[in-house]
C-alpha cells in the first residue's frame, strides 16, 4: 500500500532560558522559528518538549497550511521561518519545486516505517513524513436521531437533500484537510462528475471553515450534524465524550502524509536540522499522545493510541500528487472549486 491542516495567525511567544556556556551563544543561534500548522495545544506541547529535551529555544508562529505556503513564498530570499511544520506532502512538494525548501536527510530516517522512508526518498529529502491519517467524516448521533436523518455511510450520501445545512467542512484554499478531500473526490469520481457531486453537496454545507478540524468539533458540540475531517480528529471528539460516530466512506477514501521540512535560507539552518531530528524521534512524536491526537506516527517505536484508526482497516485510493500536488494542479483545482462549487447557487 502506497501512502502518499489553522484560524488567524498568532505568535505563541518564547519560554525557557538559554543554555549557559563559558561563551554564551547569541540568541539568534539558539532559537529555531517554526511555522506550526497544528492545533495550538499540539504546537505548545512540541515547543515545550523540544526546549526541555534539547535545551534550545523555539519560536512558534501558528498558521494554516495555506497561510504557511503564502508566507514562505512571500518571504522568498529573506525568510523569517526555519521550519515548515507540519506540511501536507503536496504542499511541501510544491515549495520544493519552487526552490524554497532545503533538503535534509536526518539520521532518524533509519528509525522510520518503510512508507515514510519511501516518501522521503521520493521527495529527495526536501520533506520527511511525521505521520499519516485517513480521510472521512463523523456525525453527531444525537442530532441525527433527533432530526430523523438517515445514517451517512458513503461520500455520495453527503449530497442527499435530507442533509440540507447539516454539513461543515473546511475551505480547500486554506485547509490541507479540505484540499485532500476535494482531490480525493475528483480522483474517485473523475473531475467532471466529482465537481458535480461537490456542487450538490455544497447545498448541504452550512459553513466552510478555515480549520480542517473545526467542522467535526462543531459536530461534537451539537452545532452541526456532520463534519468532514480526518478520522483521527473524529475519534478525538468521541474520546472526549462527545456523541460522535466516525465513518470511513464505503467507496474508499484518501489519506494525508504530513511532513516536516526546512525552509531554504532560514535564519537558523543548524536549529532547523535539530528540529527535524527531534520531530522524527520518539520524543517528538510521542507528544501527540499527551495532547490527545490519534494519527499514525512515522517512527517505528513511537506510541500509537489504542483508539487510533489504522490505515490497514480502511479502503484507500492511490493519491496522485503529480496531478494535484503541483502548484499548477492545485491552482487549477481551487479555481474550479471556487467557480463551480463555492459560488454555485444553494
């Protein structure tokens, strides 16, 4: 099997102290600046663990996947960030093709699962996977029963008029999760039929959020019935006690490969390499468990939560990154989505 996200940006600040040496190093040489696409709690957990385990400091800038892409491109030649964490594989592939990432083969690669090594090698180590996750949706069982709605089991079910204003998903222009969903549908159904389905489903969407996990969190709180998301985010809501049932669509589905990458020309390249070694090691990947995340980590010895969805238990399609992962492919997909889906009459 081949393996091929968040709302306004915020600076999470500095914590910890400098390593004391006989000749103290300048602050810039100590800090690593990370564009963090994770939820805030995961970003904060990684920052705290990195500083504790390495004795070095980190500055985190919270971004969505789309915002990180825009910042790295805008700062070409004079980047403020050292690391792009964590990037959709397709997004990292785009930036590498534009000469905006630095290749780095971490010594931790030897500890990774075969699928992660394969992706890193295929991408010439301009990115290295840290986890994989399976795409799907979840629904609020209490709202479904209260409103006498049918149980959704497949992607095509989401175009059922019975779900009018009952679905939330992210905007694929800002969210890697939603971009993954749209490209998955197009590869499964074909582009023309896929866009017809997305336009029909659009009539049932009450909100396009910026964050990929916002829809399922809204479903957990009873603000919407169905949230399109990655299965690990849906499971997280159920684990927290919300009445969410997780669905792997019957037709099959896509998945994400999330990687970390070094920004070319960043102010602290040595710190960027230390960061890469950290997030590919068990210490970095085990932070996920401490903040209640349920992805499948790339390191063979990293912890996996017992409720985490397993890729082997789901029917997966083969993601074509060359078609949809390039800058041109992404721009074409988003343009059609904007015109044929988002602007389509409700």
